[in-house]
C-alpha cells in the first residue's frame, strides 16, 4: 500500500488532536460542577420550588461568569485556558437536549419610517405602511421594499414630498429625489437602526444571566435570532427581549375628569345597538364587530401572566357596572361619587376583552364623546393583570393627560442610573431611578403641579407605577414600584433601562421552548438509541464477517472517536437531529466496509489467493465508495446551506460523519489488513454460515421491471390522490401557528382533551374557523399530549400568545379536574409534592407565517438542487444521460413514495406523521442514501459492461451487475435499518416521524435502485451501446510502488 507511513502519521496526529479535545472536557466539567455546588448552597434555604430553580440557575451562571476570563486549566509550556475558552472547545447541547428558549425576532421599522416622514398622517402613506407589515408576514422581501411597492400602488404622489422634510434625510433626499433614491436613503437608516437594535440586544442578553447565549443578525431580512440555553422562565425572557425601554413620565386624568364622557359614549353605543336591533340587523356582538386595533394594542395587553394576581376590591367597581352597554359590558368603570372615589384608574377589563375596549375607545364615536378632551387623552393599560374576587382576570385602564403632546416632557433619556431595591411602599421590590440635572428640574415641576394626584411611570406603553404625589420631589430621584415580586424582575428592568432604549421594537415571530425535564428525557432517549444502534452494528459485523468484522469494529470505534472529537473542535451544538445524524452515520459507515469485504469475498470465490483478493478487493471498491459518498456529501452540503437551526446541525454531523467514515474504513481498514498480511496471518471475511449467503443468486431482475412499475404506479397513484384530497399533517414550522406539549400525571384521552381545547378556544370569540382545526395527539408517551393550532395566528393586534396559553391551561385544568395554578403550569416543571393528576407545560413553540414560508421555500430549493446536482454528477461520472435519467427517476419515485405513505397513513398510525423540518432532513437523507445504493449498482454495470459488452446483451450485463452487488445492497440496507429501527423505537417522539421516514426511505431506496433506476437505464438505452465512450479511470491501488 503506497504511502503507508504517511497514513500512519496522519492517523497518529488525528488521534492526538481528538484525544486533546476530550482531555479539555475534564477541567470544564470540574468548573461546572463547582458552579452547581455553589448555586445549590446559595439557595438551600429557599422554600418556593419555582423561585429556587430560577435563583439556582442565576447563581450558577454568575459563578461561571466570574471565572469566564480567569485561568482554570493550564498545560505547561503549551497554553492556559479560562472557562470561556474551554467551553468553546466542547460539544454544546442544543436547546432540545438541555431545555431552553430560542426566538427569531423581526425588527419593526414602521414607526421609524413614520418618524422619518415627520409624523405624516397622509392616509395613503399610513395605508401603505400597514399593507407592507401585512405582506411581510408571508414575503421574503425587506420591509422598506414592501413599503415602496405598496406606496407606488396606492399613491401617485412622489415619496420625496413626504421625506424631504426629514432632518435625518436632509443630506440625501430633496424634493427632486426619485422614489428609488428616497427608498435607498430610508433603507440605509433602517439598516443602521437594525444594527443598533441588535448591538443593544446583545448587551442586554449578556446581563440576562444564562450561560453561552447565542445572538445572530440576518441583515437581509432584519431578523435577530437568540438562543438562551437553560431558561426556565420563558415569560421573563420574552418580556426582557421585546421591551424597547421607552420610559415616559406622564400626568394622569382622574376618573372624575372623563367619566361623564365615557357614560355618554356608552349610551350612544346602546342607542345604536337598539336601532340596529329594530332594523333587524343581524350583526355580531360588539367585540366582534369592532374594527382592528392599532399596532400598539398588542402591547396594551402585555405579556401578563395570570400568576401574579392580587385581589380586586369590589368597592372599586361601580355598582351599576353590570349595565349592559357595549362599552361597559367590556369595561367595568370606576365611578367617582365623592372625592374619596377619585382615582387614576378609569376602569377594569377582563384580559380577553382588551381588544374590544381598545377598538371602542379609538372609534369615531369615542372621539365625539370626548370632545375637546380627545387631544389630551391617551388610554394605556397596566403592565400586569390580576385576579378579582370573582375569580376572573382583570387589567386596569389609565388615561394619560398628554395635553396634546406626542412625547412626554420627561423620558428615560434623563435617567442616569437604575438599580433594584426593596419596595419602600410595600412588599416585593422596586427599581430606583436617578435623573440628570434637566430631568430633576422637569420632575420637580411635574410633582409640584400634581400634589394630591397620581402621575404615571410608563414603560413601552404600559403603566408600571402610578404613585400618588404627596409633596414635590426636588432631587430627581424616584422609583418604579410596579409589583415586582422578586429581585430578578426588578433587576431585569434596571438592566433594560441602564442599557437604554432600543431604536426599533423587535417582535417575536418564531419561538421554541423546551422544558428541562423534556430535554433530559430527550438526551436519555438519544444516547440510548446511539449506544443500541452502535452495539447492534458491531454484533452484526462480527457475526457475518468474522475476522474482517473485527477490523470493521476497530474502524467503527475510531470513526465515532473522530466524529465526536471533530464536533468538539468545531464547537458544534449537538441537537436531537444531530444525534440522529450520528446514529445514521454509524449505519452508513458500514457501507464502505461492506463494499470492500463483499468484493474481497467475490475475488476469493473467483480463485484468487487471500492476499491478492484483499489487494484487488480494495482497488476495485474505491470507485463505488467515492461515488457513493460524494453524492451523500452533495445532499449534506445542500442541507447545510438551506437548513435552519437543528437541521443545519444534522447536516454538519452528516458531513463530518461521511469524511470520518471513509477515512476509517478505507485508509485505516487497509492499514489493518496490511499489518495482518505482513505477518502472513489470514484474515477471514466470512463465518461458516455466511460464506455463500446471496453469492450471485442468478435472479433475472430486469425481467421483473414491468411488475415493479405496476406496483409503484399503484402506490404512487393512491398517494397522489391522498395528497391532493387530504394533504399532510403539517408541522407548525411549515404552516405557522403554535404548538404546546402538556405533561399529565396519567394517560391522556386525546379525543376528550381535544374537546376541552376547542371549548376553551371558542370562549375567546375570535377566529372561529380555526377553533376546530386544532390537532391534539399523544406525544412521546401516553401521558403527554401535543396541541398544534393555527388559532389566532393572523390576529397580530392582540396578545394572542398569552391568551392561547391561558386557554390551553384552562382546557388542561378542566380535563384533569386539578386545581393547579397557572404559574406552576407555565413554569414547565412538575410541582414538588403536587396532587395526583397535576399537569404542566413541558414544551411550546410559535412560528410566524414568514418563517414558515422561509422553511417551505428552503425545503423546495434544497430538494430541487439536490436532484439537479446529483443528475449532473452522475452524468459527468458515467458519461451517459441514461444513467442520470435512471437515478433521477428513482429519486423522484422514493420521495413521492415516502410522501404518499405520510399522507395515506396520517391519523391512522399511533405516532405523529408531521411534515416538519426534521422530515425535510429525512427526505434529503433518503435521496442521499438512495443515490448511494444506485451508484454502486451503476458502477458495477459499467465495470461488467466494459469486460462483457461483446459477449452479452445489455440486459444480461445489467442482471450480472445487480446479482454481483445484491449482497452488498442487502447487508448495507439491513445494518442501516437496524440502527434506524433502534432510533425509531427508542429515540423519543421528537424524531419518531424522522426515523419512520428513514425506515420507509431505506426500504424504498433499496427497492428503487434495483427495480426503478436500473430498469429505466435499460429502457432508455434500447439497442444502443453505452460502453463505447471513454470511461473515467478508477483509482487503483499501486501495490508495487515503493512505500513512503
């Protein structure tokens, strides 16, 4: 073997590098163990389990932050490592394995463009902005371009008339500027705004207290992706990430100032309703017939959780609040009948009624009722909801006294310091603020003018605090006492304020949350499937190939060693699909060994001595191994470029796995064989029972092609009919929407639970067409239910996330008849000492329409390019279009076959057949596997044809080639099926659909390489000679060359 010394050298270097990577795990683990012990000791006295977990994580991360830049491990004369450097050399668990939260945020540029226009109220301009925002939900184009397109359709007026007045655009836009020039200037500032938002968010996240957060910006779409490993409180993370930190200080209207106007408005609406009833108008209820609210209304509901609930004093509510007027049906007014009843609170509304109240208060009727006060009133909601004595959840409404101003006289720009402190006026914590000199002056005047009244501290259009002013505050110090129940909430707000206001609001358009218990279960399932698949392959190779099997086992061990070492050196984030990729790689790694061993067996049966058989077996196998693995790399490379999130990780593992497999099987395997040959030790390549298994069975495969065509035609016809008529069970990442996984104490009756979900959703009174389209099915085990829904997906103007999650909670509560609190349900962990029947949210995800479109488009491009590149590679490699046509026909057949099975059997099989990102990865893997199998057969056809083209017909040549490779085809398929079966049975529900697609794909891919690809080559060739073209030379071993 040429270059044996060089191969030994590189193998030794590779082993040392990989061993070094594994060595770094020990000091890393030691530091993290110390951090866990420190955190456990710090919270040992905490009684509340939820707070204890959160504080323990906070202390642990604080400890790791403290050593992130300190030397914690040193190799003398080589390198000193701090914790951060060590951690970057480790394989990191993905969020699906350790739990945590991942979000994709779209930077909202609407308000920026309005500001650049000088706050233009031009109807066509505002309409174009709204239409662009709607279009952005399903478009891949940036917001500025969409706005330009919509404005051109809505108005003949040049954009320069709107934007030439802008101070920020004065150097780039004049009244003479074209629309393209104006849009280019806007796009430049928009890009700077997005970049600034991204940088400020990174600073924020660095203070959030999680280990190894990942923040990235996609400039082409203005999207920011954030991964927060180990986060246990998604509500806190959402609030922290989306807060723009627009802090304002406002005077308040008291209830007595506008209560008469609100009563008059309610009476007007009552008269209109009576008139409509008289005219037999059958319009729907007021909540449903009100127009859509403004873009701020989602903020008004807030990310309020119903876990922080106080008591609503019935004395605060008007005695006549039960009067059935359209406004007072939704809003319970606080009526001042004496000075003692004066309050800054205008009224209370149930959380679900916020959109209806908003719509009424922004109507023309409201403006007429308010009269001259309309310009000085801005309605805002409290930052938190609470539970009233009637058990319902309410939120308070305030009326800011703007005096006609858009911006407050005093804002967060004047705050120079913010920090958490104990609440001086009650329980919990507050955020203390210190202002600069100008801020202190304005604050002193505001508090002097409002002694005896309330003022409002407003953050992002929500009232966090509305203190009563007892005396002027001269020193510029104040506090926000917005009901912070723990120091973490107060600290978060202090961090947000100290970093500063975001120039644009980031909105979450995709979200995934995995609870730590589900993550731990996923790790366990993934590791066991990995070990199980590995052991099965080892036993099979030892039992079938005897001594050669030992060499294969050594190569497999080194293969796994190299894979994990490579992943660690690249700092790869290992996800569940990544583990699946390793399991699949183990199965496919055997293929190179099988090709070589089967060729050696063939040479031995042909009368060669064992040394000559080994030499020729390797040399005649290189071409097939090269072709098979290059086609797999083509698919993996395309998957890496077009895949998102965990699928990109799967592609990374697959690429590394293919390279390591070829290296270990071909080079190391050959080196091990040579070491036996040098010692004149014979290496057996079969056990007694397996010596002649599938040894040239002599089957006329080509003659059976018409029967195969018929079988495939029937199945594909049924599949296409099913696809067209019933479609697929699309996952939330392909259709958009939300999914929730709920863990119960006992078995779940998904039919009964689905009825509770639909009943709960129906009470919202919105989006009725999607109420009954919710899918509820068993997930992972009989005690888990997964809810997938598009309910309220298009309702961007209300706080749909909070509403839907609370409705899922109500449904689970009704189903289980257990009185667990919403806080414990949303915490994502079982309650310590909880009652039997307790339930909790173990995972959730949200995907907006834009992201779903991106994923679908990426899937289409990935599949299409895979087929094109494979077609071209086969054409270049075999020099005949007939081979490319056969390969393409087989691939299209395999993809349609798998899709047909998923459509026909959805809802029938006892596990999910969702079409999601993992399924897309499975389809592309099936393409790679199928072409791998097909190329091996084609390679043998070419080889046999070169030797026998004058002695046999083309059909006979094809039959000989297929019979020669049938043992390799069956053995490779069997070993791969074994590991995928283990993955399917024990890998957990997160990849059951992925594994099932692979099972079907491997079976169909094996079938199609023999009964579809090869027959198509036969039928398209006819009587022509396809062996007369020059043949690409095979790589041959130069056994006679001198060793290096």
